[in-house]
């Protein structure tokens, strides 16, 4: 794959032959050239499908380009209104000076930049032809009934049976408040929203597939508690759809995972139980189903200072006592795991509540580790955009089977002033080129491929055209 922008590193092969080698090494490389190429193809194609994927990638080469355009952003912070005397300036609290301050300041004039109003909403039933299939990160996104999609902290399941995508997430269409002065902003549990789509753009609301408990205060899902980051996977052996989620009390001290199950992707899901996985506290979490059908739970633990990963039982309803600690001491959360050509990748965020922070990409040869941190995957926008994951937080990475090596990065732009009005930031994510760090080499080849998430004000999947609709 060719470089598309200044941030992109050359491909592994070119890097090795062109930039890093001194003359004697080059001679040796030539002598061992055939052997190396053979080795390289073995390493890259070890999962047995590499050859096929490579052909697809060449075929789709021009399509990748569209996703990998680098778009800059130039947001100006408006100057303070009127001139103030130095004295008055001293007395008054300092006005916010950074874009992040502006983002978090409820009275900021700039909030429309991050949270544009209904006039610009993505309306799949109205935006016929010209605007069809375009994603506008941060804009209100309406379902087929014309209501804003409520699927925050979500995950997407592709259901082979119905050939539809199902998007599950926190249904937060209620008032935002604080349980007490020092508590984080919250919305009472309403339940898990579910939306279905064939094209990943037009979403039909399938209802609340797991609802809050209204009366029983001892129930995990009593509305006064917390239900976050629901993820659903399908179990081929049992024919059941299994949901895992973060279940907590209002103060985040329960720190557990909850499990629910259904015969249908559109529910209703039966809530089974909650537990502390492997006996540890568990907050932000995700589920990853591997190609061999083994599913894994990945969760932030030890007060978010590290992540834990462990397999689920074959029925996906519980887990054995097998667990590895990963990214220890790195304080990461919001994990989103995906796999490409036999390598596991993960995007995480830092731990700053609803406020955005810098994403990191990680890679590992085995899902149980050792995971290595490769740096910030965000490209384009501007520096502040890249340092704040485009003012959003990871929740899921969706593979695009039509474009191997391409994924949709699914993130939440939280609006702590009004959580129901939190937005979705969907952006193209690609794997390719050498990672920024750690620059370890194996047989002279960089060990990890770079993960890149490209900022776009507006974009669409290159194979989506109105005539497909
Ligand atoms: C974030 C977390 C969210 C939610 C929030 C509450 O760190 O990723 O899922 O728990 O804190 O403040």
C-alpha cells in the first residue's frame, strides 16, 4: 500500500530497503533477499487468508485513498467581548483559553462547533440522493422515525441470519443530573437501545431491548444505578445472542459486569446476573469474539490502572479463572479491540470521565498479551483534535469486510451538560505502514503496523452510492 500523507510511514518493505539500511547491510539484504521475502510472506500470511486479502487490497487501492485523505481543521477561539480594564480582568474569573476548555464550558459560544444543532442533523429519510450515506461526525443523527439515535457507549453486531447490522448502546434520553455535588453527571438507566441497518447509515429503532428496573431498588438495573457500554455477540453453538455490559451503582463502587441473553438480536434480553470478573473490579469493558469462536472480556481494573483480559466459557455466559493483566500502570479505559491479519489491535482512552483525552493504539500477537503501545492513531484535524480523539472517546471498531484493512472507528462525543445530546464520531480507521513506536524489528521488519484514524468533516464508505440503496 502506498503512502497517502505526511503522517504515514513507508511500507515495511520500503522502509527496510530504503531508509534504515547502511551499505553493508544492503549487500547482505540482497544476498538474503529471496529468503527474506519468503519469510516476510510467511509472517504476513500466516493466517492462511493473507494472499486473498492482498489481492482485495490491491483491488480496492483507490477506495482506500478516499478514506485516507488528511483534512485539517482551523477552529478559532473567539476573542473576549469588548475591552476590559486590567483591574476588571483580575477580578473576573479567567475566560477559557483552550479548545478543550471551550468544549467543556457549557456557556461557550463555540459549543455549536462540537454540538451542531438539529438544523444540520443527519436525516436518512430526508437526505435523499446528494447527501446519502455521508457521515458527519458530531452532528445529530436521526433514526428512521426522525428521533436522535440513542446508542451511546455502543457496539455493533453483524447478524449473518438477518444480514443486518445491529447497533446497541446506552439509551440516555432522560435528564442529566448529579447524584451529589462531587458525583459525575449521569442519566438514570433507561436501558439498552437497539437499532438495525443494512447500510450502516439508515438506522431503524428496534426498541429498548434490555430495560431498567423501575421499582425493585435491589436490582442491578434499578434506574438509580449505572448500565454502560453494552456489547452483544452471537453464540453459534447455543444460537443465543449474549450481551455483556458494565453494571455499577451511582458512585461506581460496585464495578461489575452484567450478562443478559436473548434468542433474537432485537431482544428482549433476559438479564442473568452481575459479578466482579475474576474477583476484580471492572469498569469500562468490551467483548471480542475471535475467528475461532472463542470470546474474551477486556476490562479496566485495579481502579482503572490496568486492563484485564480473559476468555469466556463456550456458552459466553460466564468465564473460567483464566486472566492476564495487560497495559499495567498505563491507566487506560474505553477499550475497542479488533483483529487484522492475525494481529490483535486495541484503541483505548485515558481516564478523564466524560472529558475527552488522547487515544492510544496497542497491538499484540495474542489477545492475552504481551500488548505493546504504539502511540496516538489520530490523523488530521488539528493538534487539539488529535490530542482529544477528535473530542470523543473510543467505544468500538467495526471491520468492513468489503474493504479488508479498513474499519469504522466508533466513538462517543460526550456532552456532560446534557448526556442525551452526546454525539457519535464515526471515522475511517486503517491498518498499514510502520508503527510510530515501539520501533522493534523482527528479521529487519518493523514488528507492528500503524493504526490510523482519519479526521473527516464528512465522509462515506467508498462503495456506498445512492444507487445501492
Ligand atoms: C468515562 C467512561 C464512561 C463513563 C464516564 C462516567 O471514563 O469511559 O463510560 O463511565 O467515565 O464519568
